[in-house]
C-alpha cells in the first residue's frame, strides 16, 4: 500500500517533470513546500534521494541542497562555528538573534549569506531541492528564507519542511508558525 507521503511525492514529481512552468503561475513564486511530520525526518532522507535520482534520470539538472551543510559551511567560513557551538551549550536565547544576523543581514550583494549561498549554488539548474530545514530553528524559518529569495530565483524550488499543515497554515516543528506561505503546498 502506498503511503500518503509517497502519493504526495509522486504528485510533486509529476508537477516538476510535466508542468514546471505552472508552478509560478499557481502561487506567484516558484516555491513549493512539502511538509511532513517532523518525526518522519529519517525516513524522508531516502525518499528525497530517490526523488532527486528520478528527476535526474529524466534529464533535469537538480541542485540538491542540505540546509545543515549550508549552515555549517557558512559558520566555518565566517570563523564562528566553534563559538556558536559554545553559545548553544549555554542556551538558545542568545544564539537565535546572533545566527539570524549572521545568515540574513544584508551584505554587499544586498542579501544575507544564506540566501546568497543558495543563489550561488543553484545557478543553471532546472530544479532546486532543499532539505533538513529543522536546522533553521530557533533562529529562522522557511518563511524568512523564502522572503529573502523572492524575486531572486525563478527556478522551481522545493523545500522539504518538517511541519504540520493545519488549515492554510504550517506549524514548523510542531512549535512555531511562519507567515510566508505564498508557495504551493503539496
């Protein structure tokens, strides 16, 4: 028996392969959010890998981005990874504001380092897939990231998001709610 998540992944795959031009028309932005129960994080890894493989098999160039790698690489490049780890041991309160500024404060290019890195890594791709977004908590959310990327990316952008859908809202990690959901939710 095919699970509800597998059915939604098939719907997503069909949209990306057969109607990628329709994604932006549906919501005004090229963003797709694929929410899944946070406790399914481990099982989603294989499902995301298989989706990327099927898209590539169908001659799509896919930017497969792991948010954890992006975050840790940026922290290393800024030379603050070790201090962030130490602050996190003491508590999340101070860490949230500091990380938000580290990733989303405007730079010389007009964006924060995280949106800039995503744009940099996704040039010349047919599809962008971003996963392991739980790392954004507590300093940010997908809504903040999408707000920074709006009008900067035209490529279909799929975010696998550990959240529950409640009516027309998404509840990130079953704790916090975001506000930017112009994206198509599958």
